[in-house]
């Protein structure tokens, strides 16, 4: 399905107050983050998308990672219930903006928790990652919604991983049967049907990339992955992501695309 729209949310001046692990390389520079975000938005436009840009929300410093707040299918939206308490109310603005595009809106309810970063769409199917953010009740609720909407789903467990915040921290589906996976990803057995490019440990961050129509958007600084994509004749756009990486966010997290 050709993508035509994206919703993004500007990083706020207190972006650095968001949740972050200690491995990300220090506090982000908000001015640099804004420049990187603007470039991200303009590349989405260059890929043919019309953008809805939500204003920054200073009550929710992580809200630029808007992917975590909704799951999109061809016919419906499932508003998530983010697993981090500080992020719960981020969904309000997402629901409001998606209601202009979708008539059918479901939601994950308590005690379920689910982050969009744990959901990977693979053609018409979905892989759901159980993580520190997505619990079994959340996964079950989403599975039921997807089933009713005509989609198969598969649940994998990444709770034992020390390196993956979300499923898509270590998995991207680029279409045409091709997945990019992080080294030591605990779910590779579930991907037998697909061609896998496994990034090296040094390039683990690059496993989070996105396909937007004809283009693959990847984070700058990962030459081995670039070479592997070039060998498949894929058209690649490279984006600086350093400041989002410091807050544990990747390329997919910064937009909802449909
Ligand atoms: C968080 O910990 O929730 C944010 N600092 C990063 C969220 C990144 N989102 C994603 O990977 N889908």
C-alpha cells in the first residue's frame, strides 16, 4: 500500500528530560534535535508524504516518539496504552489527529500496556513484541483487534534482551520479504520465511530503519548496512539521528505513517 500521510510531533525544549537508558551517550542537544527532526520531516515529504506536525508537548518530553502511541492498519487505528507511566497521556493528541483520517478507532485498555515500537507490520501480518513496555494483556488485546480486522499476528518475547527497548529497536521490515535484524535478536526463529540482513554489533542501532514508498531511510554512520542495501539496489536516504539515539529512539519512532 502506498503511503501518503505521516504524523510527527516536534521535540520540546525539555526533550532531554525524557526517559533514557545510560548507554546513549549523554544528554541530547535540543537545537540539534530540532534540526535533525526538520530534516527527517523534509525527507518524509520527499518520499511523497503529506505531514501533520503536532506542536511540542512540554508535559510529555518523550512525545516526539509518536510511533509508540498508535498502531495503524489499512482500516483502523488502535490507540496504545504506553508502558511507561510518564507517557500514558501522549495518546490524547494522537487520537485527536488520527480521528481526522480514520473512522474506526480502538484502544488498548488497562491492565494492558503496549508501545507502538513493539509492533512490526510485515506485509498484512503483525509481529508483537512482549517487552518491558508491552505486557501480555496488551498483546492479547491487540491480537484480538487485529484478528477482527483480518490480520494474523505473532507474539515474540524480547523481555530477556538487555539491548532491545522495543521489538523494532532490533527489527525492521523493508518489504519484498526483507528484514533487518539486530545481532542476537531473540526472535529470528520467527522470521524463517524472510530474507534477513543481520547488522553487526557495532551497527546495532541501524537495525531500526523504515521503508517509505520507494525509499529506505537509515541512520547515518553505519556503512556496512548501507553497503548491504546498495547491493540490493535499494534507494537509501541517510539521516542524522544522534540526538534521538541518546534518548533511545530510532527512525521509526518519530512518525506514524499511513
Ligand atoms: C522512551 O524511553 O520511551 C523514549 N525515550 C524512547 C522511545 C523510543 N520509541 C521507540 O523505540 N518506538
